[in-house]
C-alpha cells in the first residue's frame, strides 16, 4: 500500500474535486464516489449523479464550499497553499479492498498524520474519493475548525508507517519502509504531460539525469552549470538578500505552464544529493586537488600507429581503469567500516551513469540506463558518506565521460565485459550491505540494478566468451590438463567441478595465450585470485578470465563465422556464462 503525500499544496479545492469526480484525462476514472469524510451526515456524494449534471455540479460546489469553510474563516490563508492531497494505492497483485476497507484506510491515515485524530471534532475537514478499483484520493484543507493551524510534521513518513501496519492487518503485500532518502517520483500529471510532449521520460527524471551527468563530468560549480546549459537545460539561480547564491532550479526547454513560462524544479527537490550545498561540498579546493582527472593513457593498436586507432582505444583503456577502480571499491564496501563504504556506494552511481551514456545505442545501452536508474535509489542512505582519498570511482567516471563512445569497431578485447563483471559484483555487494543494515528499499533497488547489469554483461561477453571457449576446446589435452591443475592449485577453495564447467575452456585459452607471450600462467592465476574478493561471484572462472586478459592486455580472438564445431562426445557447443554476481 503506497501513500503519496504531495509536497506542493494546492489552492483550488474545487478544481481538484472536479478532476477526482470527472472522467480523468484518459477516461480512466470509473464510478467516482466518496468512501469517507470528516462528517458523513453533512457531505452529499456528487458521484450519485452524472458528471456535470445540475445535481452533480450543485453537490460538487457545496462540497468544495464546506471543505474551504475553515480556510475562509482565517484572516489570511496559508501562504504556501491549503489543499492537502494524498493518493493511496494498492501494490500490484494485492487483492481489491472494499469501500469499507478504503474508508478505514483513509481515517487511519488522517489520524496518523495528526490532521484529523479520532474523536477530534475540531480537526481539519477532509474527504476520500475512490474512482478506481486500486486506489483512493484523500483531500483535506489545512485549517482546523477551531481556527488553529494543524500540526502535521512528517506527514508523509507517518502515512507510510501506518500503511505498513495496515498491510499486515489486511493481509496485503508487505512493502519496504521508506527512510526519506529517495528522490521525488514523477506525479501522474507529469507522466501524462511527458507523453503529450513526446518526451521519453517526465521532465523531473530528465533533469535528474542531466544533473548527474553534469556532476560526473564537472570539476567546479561553474563547470557544473555550464555543462547543464550545454545540454539545453534551463538554469535559474536564487539568492539570499546578501546576494550569495541560495539554490538553483532547472527546467526543460519545452516544458511550460499555461502562461508559457518554464516549469522549474529546485535541485534539492530533484534529489537530496542534488541540492546546492551538497554539490558545493564536492568542489571544495581540497577535494578538487584529489579529484583532478588523471589523463586516460592512450593505447595504440600494435599493427598501426595512426591517430584514428589511438582515439578508438581511449574508451577501452578507460573501461579497464574503471573496472580496476570498481573492484577496489568492492573491498571497501565489504569491509567493516560503514562510512567509507557509503562513500563508495554513492560514487558508484557516477560510473554507472557514465558507462550508460558512453555506450552506443542498442539493447546493452538500454539495460545500462535501466541499471543506472534503479541504482539511484540504492546510492543514498542515512549513513554518512566518507570518501577515500584517491577518489578512484569519480576519476574513473570522469575518464569514461571524456573518452567517448566505445565504437563497435573498437578492439575491445574484453574490457567492457570486465567492467560489467566488476559492476555486477559491486552492486550485489551494495545490496548485501544495505540488507545487513535494514535498508530494504535500497537493497531491493540494488538487486534490480544488478539484474539489468547482468543482462548487459551477457550481451557484452557473449561473442568474446564464445570465441574463447571455441579456441580453448582446440587446445591439446595435456595443455588443458596443466591449466586445470593450475586453477585448482591457486584456487583450492573452489569445488573441483568448477574446472569442468564450460567456462574453463575460455580460461584455458586465456592462460595459453598469456604463456605464449612469455607470462607464467600460475603467477597470473595467483595475482588474479588474490587481487580482489570473489565470494560474490556466481562464476569465478569467468571473472578470472577478464582479470587475466586485461592484466596482460591479451587480444580477443577473431569471431567464428562458420557453423559451430562438434567437440567431445556430446557435441557441446560454447556457452555464455550467466553472469558474475550472485546474491548472498
């Protein structure tokens, strides 16, 4: 059960009632009617008559007048508006509640928020309207009947807590409790407007994403706002009387109100970490010195020294550096110190955003964008974030941004698969970290993000891994056995059948390639297994493949365009690992 207390208070009680009792913007309202109110004997239901009929209009006007009566009696109405609005919706899959049950829900929420406590005859006036099977709308006017102002501090949190109790009592799906760290979600009106304007997402989400992109690529407050303006986002500053900046607001260019003025969204209301003070804290001089971007080391194709080849390799090197930074972050996240872990968890969102935005359009990019959106909820908690001094994740995100797109023609060599493998491990570690601390919403968001990342990993790893497996199966038996023995020697806690899985073929060929270039396979295995933790890996062998290949810069084998060969007694074909992460 989800209550959604609107932060912005309205000023048009009658207009909201007309919407609730009307057909809706897409004819989605069916049988609008009142299920509860502050005074059932006084209130007459407009829904008993056809919409906009004389009797319907008469009752609608009377209801608005009764609700506003206490507000009109004030010498001055509340400056920030007086119409309190709270939709309450069933979770998907819940049973349908009766009108009597919805009436109980409305009365208990009004009691819990302190707007109309049970037995208080002088409380605010309110009404609950049901115009769909799965939800109601509670409307109240913020003036008590005795002339006093209502005290409803933390109304959204109290409404959430009461809904958690009613879920248990009504036998409904138990949802995770909120903790006030989530970004504000788009309203239904914002979603409908985005569809009308042809936007991919509501303006609120577009601006959140634009602000995060600008934050990842900027090194100063001025550069942050410059990046936003460069993306076509409107920026407006607000100031204290002293002339010092107080905050900022953003707007989408074509999103305007009825008067044609831009609809502004304050940064602090886009997300808690996008307020001006939080952004400024990133750009303190000491942090700027630590966070200065290290130049991406360019890597040239051994067969060519042209500038074009150099540009192609920059995204590959940036992905390798990012993978190493992400794996290092996992060791911080799984350690015992919560504050440094919170810092890494927060910074990880910038790597996800940067990777998604620098991946060429396609299914992999779609999964990465979905992963970044889901992870946004997992990146924030009430644990104070303390950043490590090297700020490796932020540098990695900055390098990804400035290295550009990884073109399909680039000689990736597994860098993308390694980075995605590391991200799956990291995000599952984040889910475990939140779950251990009772952060249920963040843990669920991290698990959702990890599933999107796993699908992106499968798309990135599939062709390369299949080619590695193919080449591994062509190796002589004694060579394969020698590498199998090395794996069991340097990773003894893995079950023996690990060496018999299909992914071992890819590892065997990787070790063979490294050996041909003069490297010691046993030493490489020792380094790869000791480098970072592997406990969260679903397929340890696959993780070792990418670590070793990137450790010694092995080239990827050519794709096989012929029919897959039959190898072994059963003609096994190459398989793609499911992904590197699992939930503990």
